[in-house]
C-alpha cells in the first residue's frame, strides 16, 4: 500500500470510528447549557444505540433508526429531567444512575434478543435497505480530493448529520432567542425566571434534545460495529465518559467540539494504525513502534485526564455555565 493510501485510510478511520464522540459531546453541551450536569452519557448512548438499531432493522430503514435512537435516548433525558428538575434529586447521582440503568437495559435487551434467536444480522436481505443507508455517500468533486477527499467527503449519512448538528447548535445558541434564553437559564436561572422564562419547560426540552443527540451517537457506534452484539461488551466502550471530558476541552462550544473529536480520534486510532504509519514513514514516525500497545490503548483516557487537570487550572477563562449542577429552587429567588 502506498504512503498516500496509508495516510488516507488513517484519516478516514479517525473520522468514521470516532464521530460518535461528537454526538456525545454536543448532546452534553446542550444539557449543560441548561444548567444541568448529566453524567449519564454512556448509558444514554447505549439506550439510543440499541433502540435505534433494533427499530432501524425492524423497519429496514436508517432514517427510522435515527429517529428511534433519538426518541429512546430522549426518554432517558426525560427521566433525568423529572428526577432533577421536578423532584430536585442530586444531578451527579442521577446521572450515574442513568448510566447504570442504560447499560443494564442494553445488556438485558440484547441478551434477550440473542437468546431468542431474533438479533438482527446486517448481512441478511431483511435489513438490506438499512445496511445500504449506512454506506458511504460520496460528495461529487470534493470526494476526489487527494487524501482528505475520502476522509472528509466519503462518509456515511450519520457522519454528515453529526457535523450538521454541531454547526446548527452553535448557531442556535449564538443567534436565536430560545438559545439566548437557555444560556440565561444555565447562567442565572433566577434572573431568567424574573423576566418570564419558563425554567422548567426550557430545562425539560433541552435535556431531552441533548440526550436525543447522544442517542444518535450510540446508533453510529452500532453501525460501525456492524450491529454485532457481545454479551459482555457494550458498543459505547467508554466513549460517553470521554465525551464529558471533551465538553471541557471544547469550552462548551459545539464548533470546537468538532476539532476536539478529531484530536481525540487521532490518538484513539493510533493504537490500531501506529504500526502502519511507522512502517510507511520510518523517519518521521518510526518512534511509534517503540511505544507499548497497552499505553496506546490507554492514551485516549490519559489525554482525558490531562484535559481535566489543565481545565481545572485554567478555569477562570472558560465558558462553563455558572449554574451548572445546581438545582433551582424558585422559592429562594
């Protein structure tokens, strides 16, 4: 394989297999902009992933799968909103509960379908349309650009949708009245309440939207793994936790989340393609062969820890919503 082909494949893989991080990050940013800290990203993505995959296969449509993954995950957001907004439960504990619940449901449903012999196989004719909907869509002319053409403009619809959602949410928060209102809710809910913003309604809506976005990321993870279910390993595989750290890395900006996803994806993919890059570019990247594979596997999580430490040191200049993680008691206004 030529050096150009190796580099093209590497960049293509970085984007295809790590874009689920963008969904998780953008969904969590939407949640945190409303002043809520949801640590249930991992479980929410798992629910969205398995729900979207099963419904998508049942109706043999990727579009049904996308809608189903959004709705299933949004229901997790509804549960989180009911517990933390209506019942004023602790947000940290509730988020961890959502993760435990989501992963539990993932394995319960998956093992149930597997045991009954009803788990969908993406290689069968019954889900041919669903599978074709997950194949690469080449953008004319742009996909022919050397190296970056295939990497950026020859991906499946879920990749393009994730980028589109990130751009749209950036515009929504910055230039629309509802976006301004939810930012006010996240910064100072008492002030927003005083000028007539329905705090409960805005929190419920955005917690559900944010969770729904996370769910589509779960569906992308399912598609990337060809819908293969293992009884002991979840599709999400820790991406939900990395997404929470990426929120801080992106400074609560959905556009920067795109860059953060690419950087984290770069490190994550090195553990698979490090050897190929080292052999292809020995003078420049030969040192990759000297790094233990165990360290490469841990690298994304090490980077996550570094991001948390650095952000804690430099938190004076970030865009973190001031009221994040704090329940709002109207009687105290």
